[in-house]
C-alpha cells in the first residue's frame, strides 16, 4: 500500500518537474535560445517544405491560369489572357459532362459506402465470436494498392474469363459473355462504383466503429432502465451519437472520390467513349496530353475552390452536429 | 615509413580512379530512348556492333507504348537529359523541331555524305522532315512501319470452311482485298466453332487513352477517301474530314467492331489484338508490321498457320503510317557520340543487318534488293504498304488533335453516341478551334 502511495507521489510530481526542467536543459544544449526560437527552429523545415510543395505550386497555378502557357512550348511567348481560361472551362460542355460523371460517382459511392460501412460496424460492434478475425478480413481491401485493385478487377470483369461475370451468370442465368461491365455505357459507371465501394467501405466501417465504441455503455443502461426498445435506442442514442463520425467518414470519402483518378484510369481509362471520364481524368488530359497548361490550371483552381468551399460548408454543419 | 606510404598511395590512387572512371564511362556512353516492343530488342542486338566498333557503351530506355508519349514528351518538355538519341513517333517531329528538342541534321548529313535519297521517299517525308515536304531533316528514318493485317491461314485453308464460305458469299475464301470483303469475311467467321472453340471475326484497335482507336479507325477512313484538308497546308477541313467517303469509312469501322470483335475488347491496342489472335480467338487481326516477325515465329499461331495482308482498299488504297525516325536530342551531353551513332546506323550494311534482325529498314539498298520480297512472308506486303501510307497530323499541336480524334471516334464506335457524320463534324469543329488557337486559321 505504501509502495502504491509513493509511486503515486512520484507520478504526480513528474509532470511538474518535466515542465520546469526539460525546456531549460534543452535551451542550454542549443546555446541559450529562447523557447520561441527553439519552437521556430523545429517548425521552420516543415513550413518551408509546405511552402515549397503546396503553397508555391498553388500560387504558381493561379498565375498560370491567367496565361496561355503551354508546358510543351517552352520557347513560345507567354501572354496574359485574363479570364478567358476560366470562361472556356466553365462553358465547355465536355467539362460539365465530366463534372456530372464525377457527381454521380461521388454520390453513389458515398451512399453505398456509408450504408454498408455503418451496417458492418454495427454488426462488428456486437462482439460476436471471431469478430476480431472478421474485422481484419473486412479491412483487407483498403490495405491494397489502387493499382493492384484496378488491374485485379479488370480481370474479374473480363467477359470471357472474369469471375464477376460468372457469378452474375450463376445467379441470374444470363450468359457471362453477354454483358461487359467495363465496355458497356450503362454498366461501366457502376463497375467503378462497385470496386470503390468494395475497397473503401472498410474505411468507413472503421470510422463508424470508432463512433459506436465511443458511446458510453451507461447511456444504453439508462435507456434499458427506461424500457426503451432496441429500435428506439438505435434512433435516439446510436445514430445521433455516431453521426459526427459518420459525417466525418462522408467528408473524407467525398473529398477522396471527388479527385479519384487512379482506379478509374486503370479500370476504364474514362471510357467507353467518355462515359466514365471524371473531372480528374479530364484535367490530366488537358494538362499532360493536350498540354493546355493555362486552361488546365484554371480548371484545377475551379475544382480546388469547389472542393474547398463544399468541404468548409460541410465542416460547419459537422461542428453544429457535434455541439448538439 | 616507406611501407606505410605505399598502401596509402595505393588507396589514394584507387579512390581517385574509382571516382574518375564513372566520368570516363559517362563520356563514352549513349542512352537511346524508344518504345518497349519487339524491334527494340533487335536494336539492342544491332547496337552491339556499334559498341564493338566505337567503344561507346549503349544504354536503352524503353517505355511501354501506352506511356511512351507521356513519358518521353514530359522528358523533352522538362529539358531532361535522359536521352541522347530518341526514336520518337512520326507525329512528334513538328513540335520537336519547332521547340528545339531535336538537332537539325542537314549540315551533318552533308558533311558525312548521308543522302536522304538513299532512303524510301515516303519514309523520309514521314519520319524526317519538318515542315512537311521541305528538305529540312530532323531525323534519320529508322523504322518503317504501317498498320496491316494477319489471319489464320490454317482456318482459311480448311476445305469445309472454304466450301461453306463459297456457299454463303459466292466467292472463294481468300485474304480480303477490299473493306467490303473484310467485313464479309469477318462476319462469316464470327461465332463459328473451329477446332471445338468459338471464334470471332477480327481483333481491331479500340484503345481510348493514347492513340489506339485513331490508328485503327484511320485504317478504314483513308481507303474510303478521308482527307485531313481539301488543299494541303490550308487547314480547310470541312468536306474533307467529314466527306461522304469518310462517313462511310467510320461506319465500316464501327460495323466491324460491333459485329465481329471478341467480347471485352472495348479498350484494345497492340497487346490486346496480339493476345486475341495468339489465343485462337480471332480469325483476323490488325497490328503494326513491327510485330510480324514475332508472329511469324510464334509457336502456336506462326509458321504455316499465319498469313499476312496489306490493308484492304476501297475507294483508294491506303494504310495508316506507323514507324519512327531516329533523332539527336538537342540537350545531349554527348553530341559527338550521338551523331556517330546516326552515321553508323545510316550505313547500308548496318541497315541490312537491321532488317535481318527484325527491324524495318527503309534504306533503298535493303528495299530494292531482289531477294527482299522473299526474305520474310510479309516483306512484299510491307513494300506495298509503305507506298500507300498516310499519317495523322504532324503539327506541333498533334497531341491535342489526337485527343480530339480519340474522343470523337471512341464516343461513336465504342460508346454508340451519335452518328458517324456527327462524330466527324464534331472533329472538324474541334480541330478548327485548335488551329484557330494556333493562329493557323
């Protein structure tokens, strides 16, 4: 008992000693610099790196977006074109189609991933026998590289040898070679949604699971005492208390899918035709295939502002929910 | 002291040599950039002779075709020093010449006595000159190529199939000579069971991302009368790009795609058409001559089982041009070495060996050799094709022009959007806008 007491005393004193002694000794070691100077010393490399690889390119892109610059014409005269690039981007019907394709992709992936992800989290949270094993199994897809997943699903969707077509054929009786997931205008967008949902639902599940585990048991116990039904507990306790986490998952997936490139490129390359050409693919083609750097920069800025603006509105809504 | 000094001196010398050697090696080293495909392997073999003669070590940077343009054009645009020599696509020559990426070779050719008249005229025009038709040379023709066809000769030779074909069409089964015959033959084979396996009519290019569907569709468009301009150099495209013949050509390509390609070939280029043929799925397939030496030797479909034919004609005879010239990259640190390689490569003996190894030499000494036509089963077709080739725009803005074509053709052929006339009208609109931006219209 006395041992416990003495340990407690030491532990209680430790933070105080740490707060008073460590910075002083550190300052002595670094030649009498003030705390503020040391703090700047530590964060300067990070700030420099952020400025170099994030802020400077952003400012540079803004500058380029007002010019006719083309990266494949280094000798050409770069002229200011005012708002012409922005005007062309905003009036280009192909770009609007790409934005609609992106919106369709973002909407359905979020809906499916949230529904399935939350359902899985709810089941896993029940702590049945072997739930740890199944949690690990469910998480495997999100641990894979998108490049691997893209190529892997290309084979699964292959009409002649693909497992996906055979499973559909087995279930529905439709011949496997009679439909092409990646080559059909109506099925190709869904083929990408299926793969993205398969890969990223575990991520949503993980965030939702954290939300569910953060709800204190005593709230449910109190509800039990009040004879609240399981359904009532779900709607009045589980959903409201897990909502900030669900909203956070939606935010992360929304931002990620808005700029989705790798998976779509690997699966369909934007095709057939331009059916699955999401905004990021259009942007890549504009910048690195057509080499209209100025116009591509304008498009990138518009996308950035759109995502940034929407994310900000969303975060405000999220904060309001958290404060409730 | 003396005994201590010797090891020290030795170590210092060794250190000095080890740091100096890479510098020496770098001076005697050349990096040649090209696409990763069969002829590149032949070039590695051929270049061993250059190393033996000159002492210059050759390094190679081969990039897979779908990424070739992206990778190399990025390299050129960023002023990189990866490549001393580049076997770049024919369409790049305009941009590379105007942007100063390639070294102009006229003075060098004059000094070394290299005559462009020693090479096939069509190849020189396509692979070396900019502006087109002028004697301004930016490359030495390195690899002649065109889009052509190959077929299952063993299936075409089966008596029961021949009889069935005769009964169905009223003519003998033979490699098609017109696009109408090509469609008829593809439809005949499509869905047929041969050797216990369902087969398909033809494997063709449909790739969306780089240049695939344009290289495939133009194989139909050119014979039907498609032209880029009404008057050369005037960029007056309306009535040429979307002419009645061009519309028919694009419709024919779509018909071939819809009726007769194996399932899942919605994004197929060189590798996929080869796969379809080698796996015994397709009776006919299109691809570049560059792959034909490998196909002729293939264990499963080569030898007596394969035949080749030049692109069928329709209103006119035409083939889509492939192939490349070899250029010296202006940014090279080893200009002398790079020029020495060009000089060596231009020699008739080297060109002959190049053909023997599987490269497509276009030196007249090779092409005019009486034994050339019989040297390979596809050699005679190669000569015919090279005399009827047409190339895509070689303008500095070719990449944007190509992307517009890729989109319009894929939207119409694969994604079933609109009509052929609408696709070609749209292409005229896109290209007009691009040339207006360029200040050429």
